[in-house]
């Protein structure tokens, strides 16, 4: 039997027996718990070697501590969205980009959180920031003025190197770029009876300032209200999911010739969508959160089977997750951990505590709470799988880097900001009259 074990397991077994023989208090402790001597080695081996991958990841998440804190800007602003540059080959991420409520994009050093530069030539509200996948110095931002702008961090200029313009009535409130950096898609607010998914060809970024590109085309029939979120598939460049205040979460294959053929699936969250993402093996699952703190999770792989595609539907996560001596006030978003094959949700409190929540088909459960960082509502986050770190930004104007078992030299907690949020004013709670009749 022993020969079938790995060497480290055998060593652990022998080490456990040695401990039991030499240290009698351990035996006494076992006796106190009504456990016999012969089972003790198996108990120690289970503790040391049988912790599952999910348990290890949950332990890592619960052990996150503040590693770095950005310096407060002279012009404090809400940090609405965060993205990190994609590592080039074996290098680690170098940059962090943040979209702010003062209509600027700020860029920081990934490891030190030192401020590098700011792009502030936005006449409207910013709605998202994304780095290109193949070049870590190219960053995009969407604006309510009907443009998506592209910036090159390597250049000293404050001007965008590329501008992707929409149609005259477009007000962009969401966007994303696909994993091959070929296609950009932005979602609009509803103007009169129209709401659009607008697409551009993202190839050919130039150093010629303010080069403008026109759209490739639009999808206009699949949503009937503001398109609040867009998310391309992590590994399939032709798949994109969109969420709207009409409650619908639509999955498209943009390789198809027209919008009707492109629409693969329509899922109804029954409420206004605030966040969407991909999860599961090969990312064949889609999940969303709603502005009234609901959660829905679907398995798109089951579309052509008799099995139900809904994995979990929680009307109000605040009433489901039990948190000792605290509460869950809101959801920020979700992250799928590839190594563990596990979906986690991130929520928090108005005082800045961050709750990490494990998601399974049997329900939601608290993994841990990150305290002592933010002093106000957390609005944005970005997970970095490479070093298991978490970046968070909030209404206290702070950008924080969390790492497992990190130690911060200064734990000074900034006071909460009391500035008005244009984003909060714009987002409205879903009304049942907005629900689509589509199946």
C-alpha cells in the first residue's frame, strides 16, 4: 500500500508517527477528543495533504492583506473601474489603469502603485478602462461623448492615438475589447427607442494623434434599454455577452452574418444588470449581478440538451450570505479562479469592508472579509491570477493592492469622500415594465 503513495505522503506519514511517539501531549489531546491512537496519523495526514485546491484558494483569499496603497491625489475622485496590463510573455503586469469620476484615466505602476500619468481630455463621463491583450502599453477608455479612445503609455502626449467614434446619438456606458485585440464593442444608453451594440475594427493603432475610426456596424434588436455591461469571452474572440437594464443577458457569436443568427442565448435576470462575466471549465458559463443585489448563473453548454441552464438564481444576496457581526450591503462583481475552477463574488459594506463569497450550485457562502483598507463603498476591483493579488478602488479615492499574508508599513485609513457620484445618479433600479417579451 505504501508503495502506491507519493514520496512526500510517505514522509508525512512517518513524520506524523514520530510526532505522536515523541510528543505525548499530542496523544493526550487526541484522547480528550475521544479519538484512538491508531487514527491520529490519518488525521494529521488529511490535514497536511488532503486539502483540496478550492480550500487552498479560499485560504489564500481569506489571507489577503494590504501590500500597497496609492498616494491620495490632489483631486480626489471615485475609482470606478480598474484593469491591469496583460503580462508580455514571462514578464509580470507592469501597469494599472483606473477610470475616475472626474473624467480622467490614471495610470499607476503595478507593484508600487506610484502614479505615472493621467489622461483627462474627456468631455463626458468615463465608463470603463481596458488594456490591450498583446501590448501592455495600450489602454482604452469609453466615454459618454460617443467615443472609445486609445492611449499609448509610452508616449508623452496627452492626446489619444486612436479615437473610435460612434453615431451622433450614441452615449456609451459600457465597452470591451476581445481577446485577440481585433474587435471593440461598446453599449449605449437608450435614446428614444434605440439602444445599440456598436462594433469597430481595432487593428492598425497608429502614433498619429486623434486618428478616427468609424464603426463596422451595430446590433440594435436584442436589447430594449441601456446596455450596462459588455464582456468578451476570455479565450474565444468571437463570443461576447451583454447585459442591460431590461434584465436580459445576451450571448452573441459575432462571426455570424447578422444579429438574429449571432444571438446564441437570451437569459432573463428579472432585474437591471450591473455586472456580467464568464466562468466554468472552458468558460462555458455566464453569470450576472443586478442593481438590486441579485445573482444569476447559467450554463450555456446546456442549451442543446434537456438539462436546465440555470445553475443558481438568488433574488437578494444580502439575505442569503450570513456574516457574523457584519452585513453585506452591495455586490461589486465576480471573479472566476481558473486554478480552483471556482467562481467567487465580491461585495462589501458602506464603511469599506470587502466580503469574499464562494459560489456553488448549492448556494453562496462567506470565504472571508478584508478590513482596514477602504473607508467608503468599494466600486471597482481587478484580480491578478499570476500572483493571487487583488486591486480595489472605492469612493474614498484609494487604490489598494492586496496580497496573501502581506504586511503594510502604514495602515492609515483615509476618510470617506462625500462628493456626488454621477454614475449613481445615472443608474436606475430596474422596473418590471422594462422586461422584454423575448424568451
